[in-house]
């Protein structure tokens, strides 16, 4: 989900004004699913398949209330942390701002549902990518019935709570093979009583066969009819007005858009092992297809480590400041190379 707006566009800041406002905190890099389209498959094993140790989390707890937003989202399933409920409790006791997370929903149980409500999590987004058990099995595996039961129970408990939190969203990763499922997905989510749906583009492609699945013409120069997709989603928004908030996917262009369309310059990504990076895309070394459709290795870009530095020491370090300066002056940093994030915008 997007961070709270400051009233300024992403690149209207000067270096003196930039403050750390948000962190993505990767409680777990473990995942109990193995989806074929997930970029975890393309990341190397450095810092992968780990959980954030409690003593590491506790190092930054005193700093959290200086932030505006914390998103417990990374390259794993946060609820796979064996002490997820305790982590959530500790974070909320030390942080009064906007708290969100993304989950695949397969590990929801009574204890986790109650922990989400007790911690007054503002938003949870479930990565579903399907409208039925058949589609879910084809795309994600796992138990659709278990996910449905968990989300319905969360909706019920949320409605009984005083604050009516968390707001509940579901996301759908767009692929050509599954575009006919978009409307049934919206209908199913409305039936479940959730608050909104989020359509997302396949941001990075790590195998040639996936080029035929992307749903945009920009960046890779494919022939996809972008306008038809946005018209279909506009119809969903109109038909479900008042029942679902519909968040449009990113538009992906053939030219750089002047900055990153995915990550703000006022946030850090903290990996489960404590390493910090400007964004999730730079947190791990990964093999992706570049714009020329060649498979290349993109190295990780690490700013420091919370085992050794505070959040604000990381933020004010020379490497972090140099990255932000390049982004502000050029609209991109050398570490970004030719990342697809430089070509996208979420406009609706």
C-alpha cells in the first residue's frame, strides 16, 4: 500500500528536507509457497530464507516512533515468523503510526487474527491472484479453502472490534493467461466483504517464457494493448463502486519517468538479517531480463546493517546520502542501473 501523502510529489524535495519517514521491515524471508512467478526464485541465497531475530528487532524499537509508517512486507511471508504475534505486539507498543503488512493468508489462525486486531494494524493486503480454488491452485498452490476461511474470520472479528481495523485488501498480479479472471476476482472479494482490491504489474521478468505473460507494452517493447486492460479495470471500478475500492495497476512506459515509481526517497528496506537497502529491488542480488531481454545479474546495494548502526545512522550515512542525491539530481541512481521501477507510475 502507498505511504501517507506529504502533499509533495516524490521529487519536489531538496536534500535538506529529506527525512526518514517509513521502513519496510522484513520479519521473515521464509515463504511457505513457491509461486512460479515470484521473484524470490531469481534472488540468490545471500540473506535469504531467514527470520528477523527478536534481539535484532529490539535494537530498533526505541527509534520506531520517529517514523510515520512501517510496512511489514518483504520477500517472504511475515506470518512465517515463529514469533509473529510477539513481534507485532512489540512493534505496536513502540510505534503509534501507520502499520501495514502483506501476507499470502495461508497461515491465518485465531491467534494471528487476534494479534492483528489487538495491534490495530491499519491495513493488511492479501496476495491472492485468484477468484477460485481452481485458479489459485494453478497460480499459487496451497489451500484456497483455508485462505478463504481465515480472511472471512478476520472480516468478522474486525467488524466486531471497536476500531474496525485492519482495513483489508486483496491483490491480483496481472498475467495475460488470467485476465478473464479479473471480474470474477472482484466479485468474489466483494462477497467476502473486504475493503478493496489492488491490481499489480509483473515488475521484473526472470525467464524468457514470462515475457508472453506481461500486461504492458512499455519497457520490454511488447505488443500488449494497454488501453484495453485499463478499460476493463475501469468497468470493474464502476460496477463495484461503493462496495470495493479498486486500485489501478502501474502504467509502465518506454522511457524513464524521472525517479522511481515504486519506492519513495523517504524510506528504507530492512532485510530479515538486518541489512538495509533503499528498496526491495536492491536488497538482494538477482538475475532479471533487462530491457534488451538479456538475462543479467543485478547486484545488491547495501547501505549498512542495523546490527551495527541505528536507523538514523544508516539514513545519514554517506552511501545513503549519495544515493538520494543521485536520485534527486538525475532521476535515477547508478545502483538502479536500468530498473523497471524507473519506467513506471501509478496514476489512478
